[in-house]
């Protein structure tokens, strides 16, 4: 007689954990000791907790639980299996990080031209591929037996050659260490247990529940368990009701006897991995019996039929319209489709919150989108509800990880302002005296605004020592605090300045500086301990990796390692709510299952390419195809759809572009003819942030008393006063000054300042000698403080423009430069008018020429005529009335000297609003009088009068937007 196999399946509409617990209690619970002697094998630790909770719910009192063991636990050891024979000990597994570092070194030694960071990244992908070979039990020699065709690109051929070299050397490294790969160790251990159980089964029952991985070793283990007298194999959601044609179409298929080609398997089908497992077990799905247990957490039975229909292969979906209603019904499944991910997170949080209104009701969010999970947790925190995200968060985005990365980035970039301030402002830096430290950092922040100083800590020293200009007091304040921070960073700068060196030395310097900045608080809590463990392991194992690394490679190397460390929160969240990743959600159930992020590229995710083996090579070797993950995510979705109430959510766009609905979403919609909309949640979304009635903002027009208004202003402020009085009010009366960006690119204003400084020194020190101007411009560009973009893009234009200035001045001997960059003051119209000219020339007739340099285009004649570019005229007024010391005469020339491209394509030209050649020019003898009239009117209205400071009074001549947010411009502008 053939052996009796104990094979079972629990359909998707049943709560797997509760059905399993109830069924085991019914079978073995009459004798508590018999139940306690049993062993339940589960896929992971999260499943262990789910089964344990299900036993508690089903026990209705005290109960001795069977032993729960996670076969997929990376810490699996012989001690887990009491019946394991230790006569042949299995070598210990190589540490994952040690293996990765060795593989990274082998990659570099094999000829790959990559730095240490890229070698470590590639080593991670290589380790994954090695594990797949071990799990699928593919011998390395199979690589040499593959016949490469012309279809294979040169890239894949090089990758395969490199892969073979590493694969050849790796076993020797293992032999040297006396260790084996973790996957190989687990395979040997499980095979030993399966063999022992076949010979001498344990006294208690053994139940393998939810173990659906199709690896050959698991297939042998499950086959062994199913044949034991007290063995049971329980699979989740095996499709026993679909047709044989659909089942056989899944694959894997045997090669054609003539051509030798294999028909492509449907690896994206949710049942493919189960069919592969059954084939490797040597059993048929007809041998599986239903696990006949009902629980109060089950969905309607029709749900399983609808799920099976929705997941049918594409060529069989044409029959959906002919399906009976029972196989298409998705009662209890609703959808929420919103505009943005922010709305999706808000809607999910509202659905979770609503569940808590019913005592004892549970809910879980299942999503592969970790950003969505964090958003939902943050929304729930608004109501004081802590929800644990069991998938955890990457160490690289948690405070200890971001501090270490910020420190490595700052040192690699020579402590440039942006990464330096990011580091110094980190919340873990100097946490014990946070307020005092932040005060010093803010002073440094103000002092470093603008273009980047010279590289290194010495460059910041020099920048702070140059206490010139209007921000001199800021630099002095920062200079008093800076030595404290500098002393903490100097040791790391010294290490990073040494060029390529051993990775342990770089990590040691990073660790010591991080300790000096963050103290013991850096290593506290779960994320701090993970960071400490990672640094300790990396510093210890880095000796096995690439022998030397550039300092710039340390940050990307650490980020790669930290991205793979998931920090899970300690238990303590709300007992009735959960946020789960796809792996953690397997075998889980809740009264409401929210399946979030159902967009293509998210669920299912995009298949991750293998940089080592081409898809065709993977198929020849029998490795899982890149589409296998799609099938697994489809099976995960099917499991989530089995809850009593289900909410599917998606956003129509993400942060950058419109999204495409998941293929699973579209299938469910097409099968059902349109799923029920969660209209009440959509209404809550619209209402939660709706303020009801609102009063739109009026156009600002503050009207302070006359005695409080400014009585002094510069000629450059008059245009702002006339065009945008509110901006003048905000700047002068509220004293709100816009800050330059940190590490700013050289703006037009910065370029103008640099050129003005060059021309000023040329006049003061070289007496306008033509041959000296180019040398001074070259010296300015060569200065280490000059932005690299300036040298690369602006230098050719600047050289041509300064040559033009020198030639222009030398060409007119009747005209002489008498002063540059001089400030003057003139009491006028009841206020004090001040200004600084760029240059004043003495003409041949003794009159004055007022010159203003422009690195861009000069103001338009229309702006000058309308009275919104009064600078030249007002400077002429100050000059004529003796406001500039040592300068006297009548101003008759008003010129803009522009360094931009002229009509002939060359750089440099002179433009004057008083040029008779221009249409509608302004006569020179009337120019100052027009400026005086405009200025007197403005002063009379806003400085000595009580006219309100109206926002954007003349928007065409108010292009600057520094105060648009303050005036709430978008709320009123254009409404009238």
C-alpha cells in the first residue's frame, strides 16, 4: 500500500493562525501533555507570535503550548531540534558581514575596476546569488556547462567570467576559515533532522504550518514530515479548486524532446511557488485535504473562489464574464482611491482609528511601502496611538545612522558648510547641553551663509577671520564659538586627509569622533545598539575586505550596510493595531486588513535586476526568475484578501508623477465589475482638514505712525519703496532680512560684488593701468574661496569683459576716473539719503559721469522713465550737492557699463538712458530733476507722510519675492 501522507491546506478565506490552533487543540488538546510534546514548524518569528496569540484566543484558559520553531530563522541551530544527532557536527556558519567583506576583496582582486564602496555593494548582490545557488542546490560547475550564445551581451559575459573566478576562490576562503555558508549549514542541518525523523520519528506530533518556500531542502523536510505517523503539513491557500489545465500551465515545464527548449513558467502566478514545492515533494494537490476548522475571524467562503478567479493566468481571464456570481463576489472588500500618498496615509489612519471604536476589534495595515507605513504611524501618533511597524526601519534613516553618515559625508567633503551644519545640528550631537551648543551652531550658520569658503577646517578659520562687511559681527560671534567644535572634528580631518588607507582606520576615526560629538546617547535605545553592533562588526571584519579605501567611499559603504539593517521597535504599541510588511503579514489576520500602496512598482514591486547573472543564465541554472517576487507578492495579497473586512488603497500619483494602479487592483476591479468604494472614509478625509468658513486674507497695507517711519535710506532702497512699499516696510521697520543660502552657488549679486572688488583695487592700487586689470581678475578666480563653477563657466566671459573695460577707459584720454566705491550722505526731502557709487569720471569739460557696473542687463528705459530705477539720478544729486567728500561738479553723463553680451556677440557695452540715439531717451540735463521729483514724492508719501505700505503696489517693477510669503501674496494677488 502506498504510504499515507498527512497533507492539508487552509483556504485564503480562513484565518490561518486561528484555524491551525483550533485544529491542533481539537486533535491533541484532550491530553495537555500530548499537546505540549508537539512541535510546530513555522516560516518566521512573526508567524510564531501569531500562532501563539491564536492558541491563547482558542484556549479559553490555561494551556501548555507545543514547541514553536521558525525554520527560516537565521539563528537556527542544532539545539532547536532535540532529535538531531550530534555525532557529525556541522561547521559553524560564516558571519554575513565577514563573508561580504571577503567577497568584496575577491571582486577587486579579480580585476573589477571598482572602489571599495561599490565592491561592498556588488558583494551583497553576489552573496544573494550565491545563496540562491545553495538554496536551489545548483553545483558551481553548472556555470561552466552553460553554452553561451551570440544573444548574450559582452557585459554579461564579463560578469559571468568574474562570477566564476569568485565562485572558484570562495570555497578556499571558507576552507581557510573552517566555516560554511549559512544557507549550506541550514541545508545540512535540516537534511540531518529529516533523515533522523524518517528513521526514528519523535514521540509527539510534528506540524509544518505555513512553510511554503519551494527550496529542495524544505521539500524533503515537508515530505518527511507528511509521511510520519504524527506528522502534518499545512500549506496556506493552495488552490485545489482550479482546473488541471490552469495548474499544469504554471510550470515548471520539461524541455522539448526535439528542440530542447523549455516552455516559460508563469512565475508571476501566486500558486507557482506552491506548485514547484509540490513537484519537489513528489505529491499532487489532490492529496491535500482541507483543514476543516472554522473560526470567528473567517471571511465568507465565496471569497476564496473569487481570489482564485482573480489570479488566473492572463489567457484564462476571458472567461470571467461567464463565471457564476459566487465565484466573482467580493463582499466585504472596499477600495479607497485618493489623489496623493499623503491623503492615502491619512485615510488609512482614519480607518485604523475607526476600528478602535468597537471593543475587541482589530486592524492591520499591510504594505511594502515603508514611507507609507511611517506616514500612517505618524498620523496615528496625532491621536496618541502608537502603532508598531513590525517590518522596522532602515538604520540609515534613524538618528544614530544619520549621524554617522553625516559625519562621514562632512569629512569626505572637506567640511563644506552644508554637510558641516547638517552634522553639527544633528539632534544627537551634544544632547546633554543642547541649547548652548545650538546657539553656537546658529552663529556659525549665519556666518557661513553665501558662497562656500575654502576647503577644510582651515578654510572656515580663514572665512571667520575675514570680518569685513555687514556680517562682520556675525563672524566675530561665530569665531568665539568655533574652536570648540573644531577641536572635536580635527582628528577626523587628519585621518581623512591621508588619502586611501585601511578601512578599519577610517572606521575607528569615525567612531571616536562620533563618540566625542554624541556621547553615550548615540548608542542608546534599539537603533543605537544596532549602530554600535554594525560599527563593531564592520571595524572587526573590514580587515578581510578591500585592503584600502578612499575616504570618499566610506559614507556610501556605510549607507549600503545600514540600508540592510532593519531596526524593529520594542513591543509596546497598541495591542489591536499593527503595521506589517509583506513577509511579516504572512499567516496574520485581523478583523480589518488594509492593503496599502497598490500601485505598479510598489505592490508588486519592480523586479530587482541581478548584476551577476543574466535572466537567461538564471533560467538555464534553474534559479528563481526575476518575476518570482511578483508571484510571491500576489500570494501575499491573496492571503490579505482573506480577512472578514478588507480595504484596498492607492494614490493616483506619487511625489513625482502619476501612478499606474497595480495589476492586482485592476484584476479585482475587472472581475467584480467594480468594487465598493469606502465613501465614508473619503468623506472623513475631506472633512478632517476642512476649516469650514474662512476669511480670505486682504492685501496687506500696514500704516505705522509717521514718527516711527525710517528717516534714512539708501538710493538702492528707493525703487523697492516705490514698487513694493510692504517689502520696504518688512525690511526696514520689521528688520526681516532674507538670508543667503548655505553653500550658495555664485549668484548675480555675488558676481557683481566680486567684480566690484577687483575694479576697486585696480583703481586704488594700480591707477587703472590697463595691463593690471586682467591679472587682478585672474587672481580673484584663482583664489581658493572662488566657487569652482565660477572658474569653469564665468572665467572666459569675465576675462573678455575686463579687457573691454580696460580698453574702454584707455581709449578716451579726455576722461579720467576720479573715484570708485565711495559712500556719501545728503539730507534731502526731510530724510537722510545715502548712496555708494561704483565709479565717477571727470569728463573733458569738467562735468561728472556717474557709472554703474552691471554683470547682467541694465534696467530698461521704461523702468527709468516710470521712476523705478532712480539710482543713477540720485547718485548724481548727491554728487552735485557735495555729498561725496572731495567731489564737485555737475553730473551730465549717466552710464551703465554691462559685462554681459552685446548685440555683436562680444562681452561688454555701455548703455545710458540719456543717450540721444535711443528712442524716447531722457535728456541728461533733466535726468536728476526727474529723479528728485520721483524721490520727493515717495518720501512725502511713505517716510514723512502716513501713506500705508501697500504690498506689490506696482508688481511689474517688484520682481523680488523675499517677502511674498510674509504678505501671503497667493491668497489675495489677482483676486481683485
